C-alpha cells in the first residue's frame, strides 16, 4: 500500500513561489513538477514531462568505465583514462547529472523507492504508476483546506 507523506518542511524549495504563481494565475496554473525516484531494478514508466532519477546511475556509469579492463593495473589505468578522455564533456555531464540527481533525492528525504514527488512537497512511496500516484496526491489536496 503506497504511503502519502509530505516532504520535510525545511526542504520545500520554491513552494512559496509556486503558491504565489498559483494565486496570481488562478486554478488554470495547476502545472505540477513531477519527479520519480527509483533505480534500474525498479523501472517506472514516465512521460517526457516527468523527471526520473535512477539512484544507481552513477554506479552504472562507473561500471561502463571499468568494464573489461586488463588485469595489469598500469594498463587498466591507461584504459580508464582513455575512456574518460574519449567521453569528453558528454561523459562529464552524464556523471555530474547522475550525482546531482542522487543529491536531489537525498535532499528531499526520500526513504523508499519508487517514490513519486509532486511540487517537492508531496510524495507517494511504493506506487510505480505515476498517474495513480499523482491522483492520490490530488485526492489528498482536495481534502485539505
């Protein structure tokens, strides 16, 4: 059974700005920021408008760099350095984004995966269907003044 819990209040980034925009633009401005936090063992299908964080992405990238290395440590080092050089800025960007994603999930206080987070304020744990998780959050919001 999924659990619906608010994110810790000290980590509610941009909530005030979102509330202000909603108040100024009325109910038409109901666009939600949806974030899915999971890993490769628990895939969650999502649309392109949903940000998906896979917590094991940094480990998978490091695995790519370390795949099929020679037994000789000196040659292994040279191969990894060449792979880093060949990957260039794109590889650095992938690594940076993967680690930033982990930091973002950690800063939200996520404790279980999969987790669907809406507006950095509400989270549903254990529901791999994003639409169902968002519907649970919307139902909860309708009951709150």
